[in-house]
C-alpha cells in the first residue's frame, strides 16, 4: 500500500509541475506579446506586463501553499529533516543538541504542520541561545494520533516566559495552527517549551461574516484577499511587518483557518 501511495503522490507531483509549467508558459507568452505590441506605448505596456506578472505570482503562491498543505510527511522523516536543519548549529557551535526520536508508527504529518514544527524548533533553539549560558538543548517529538507534541528544554538561565519577545514568532505560528504553547522556567536550571499542534484542521465557518474583527483586522484581511504579501500590507497601512504578521495570525485563529489560502477563501465566500 505504501508503494502505491508513493506512486500516486509522484504522479500528482508530476501533474502539478506540468500544469504549473503550462501556466508559466502562458503568462510569459502574454507578457512578451504585450511588450512587443505596436499598439501600446511603453508606459501602457509596462503597466499591463506588471499586472500580468503580479497576478501570476499571486496564483503561483496560492497554488504552492495549497499543494504544500495537501502533502503529508512521515513523522520520522520530518524529524530527520529537522536534525539536518540544525546540523550547522551543532557542528559549528558549542551547543549540545539531544534529539529524542518520535515513534516510527506515529501518524504522518500534514505538510503545513511538518513545516511549522521545524520552524518552531529552530526559532526556539535560537531563542535559548540568545538568552546566553545555554550549552545543552533537548528536543523531543511525540504523536498521540491527534496532535504533534513537541518538547524543547535547555539548561540556560531559566528566565524565559510566555510573553518574551523572542517567543512571539513561535506563539503566532502555534496559534495560527490552533495549537497550544506552554512555557515553564526555573531560575538557574533552564526553560521548557511544551507545544501541541493539531494534525487535523479545525472546522471552518461558512464565512467570516459572523466573526468579530477589528477595523484594522478588516483592512489587513482586505489586502490579504487581494494577494498582497506582508511587506506590501505593511507599506500600505504604514505599520511594521511584525504587526502585520500579528494581525494575520489573529485572523487565522479567529477564522479557524490553517493557511492564508483558506483565509482568502473564507473572505471571498
């Protein structure tokens, strides 16, 4: 069954690559046609070419997000990739990183959960190191069938709290996936992060009409739905990118969405 599943996944990946190549070809041909047109002046041609390229980029990002989210990754494979991610830090630093392997029989992880879990652990390790005096970090993954359970512990000063700025990116990622983050510290002994990430997305509301949003959140949602990325949203609203990320995280949590594409779908329902 595993071999058949792999063949199906490979076939889907090949088909997706072929479809994307076709769309890219159409987009490039359209842009070239606009730039070569003798009926358009330079300014009009640049404007049309820019619009075509911007629209294609939005479609590409949406398709990439949806495809990544649809993939599943064996939990042991995701953990092995995490070890590779942290290898440079271990090899070139003075940090001793201990890995506690997840059970081989653990449920496969949705692509977005696997991606977020690795990013969360990397951010946590860097947060521990930035606190100073950390020489050892212990990383453990487990799976209870419904959740990915992550435990990250260090031997540093033990001064981290849930409100520490260095943990904000982690808290936002965990909240965006409907998970939970717990932080416990003992002065002189170190800190411990306990994270729960659900493997199944929460039930989505039919639309965002019944969700209470602030005026600023509605502005951010409007721009997200238009395909704007965080930097562009920050420029449009004259706020920082971190503030945009905070608002997007809140929107994901309130909507019960696990990705920007789901959020956009709800906003345009």
